[in-house]
C-alpha cells in the first residue's frame, strides 16, 4: 500500500531536452568504497569514487522520470573496456574526456562533453526502447564519478532541483541544506563544451 501511495505522488515525467541535467539511468553501476553499486541502490553517506577527491560521501540522491530517450554508450565505445558494459545516460549527461590533442582546440587537455552530442560516433545512440528513469547523485561539490567504468560529471542542477523526487539525503544535508547549494564554478582545467565544440571533439578524435 505504501509503495502504491509513493508511486501516485511521483513527479510527472519531464521533457529534459534543453535542461542542463547530468544524470544516469536506472541500472548503471557507480564505483564506491563497497564496490560497484547500481545507482538506485546507493545510500546517502555511501562513499563514491570521484576523479578529483578520491572517496567522497554522497549527500543527496534524486530521481527523475523523463519523456526523453536515454542515450546508450556501448561497452568499449570510449576506449578499452570503457564503459565496462553498455551504459545508459540522460541526454545532457557530460562525459569526461582527456587528450593532448584537445589543447590546440580548447587550450586544455580535459573536457566535459554532452553525451547526446556524441550520438552516431562509435555506436553511441538514442535508445527509444529504454525507460527513462534517471538518478542524480550529489556530493559536497561537483564530481566526476566512475559510472560503469566511465567517468561522468554529476553536478548540482540549481533551479532545476525541484524537478527531482528526493530518494535520500544524509543527516548533514538535512541539517544544513546550504550544503546542497554547492560550488557551481566550472573547473579551471576543464572545458564544458557546447554542441559546436562537441563536434570539434569528434573531428579531433577522427584525426588522432
């Protein structure tokens, strides 16, 4: 009965076409201190593996239903065993990419690329048959997490926070909600690319 009531009060599915939301789909596995854990099974307080801070605790987890198709990144599309298995992401989820070849185009070696803008490359494509239930995992600051062996940015959605159904928040986040304001500044050594720049990434990769 409680589960039925919870389902009835869920936030309706959203159109997230133009929304800056970096989320992962149900079933994707996130690297944590206790090994790989499906994102829907994560708990507030679990320590996830982040690129910049090593193990860092989860403060908040949210769920979002969308009318948009997930983007499928096939196993090995981003490199040897990256991702480790087929991975499904929200269209505007940003993948971390690194290469000396990016310096001429972007004056930095590390970039964050919307996965939807890589569609058509190495088998990356919309998956119209996949239910679009996405999860957002927040730490104290924006984090690049290991998702199915691939590095994906997770950052606070700002004013879009209200679109999410809260799954869990840890005690610190409940007591000090300002934690969830988080530092939204972009990393100085990473460029967050737009659609045009993502096209340049593909051109660079094809020439490399």
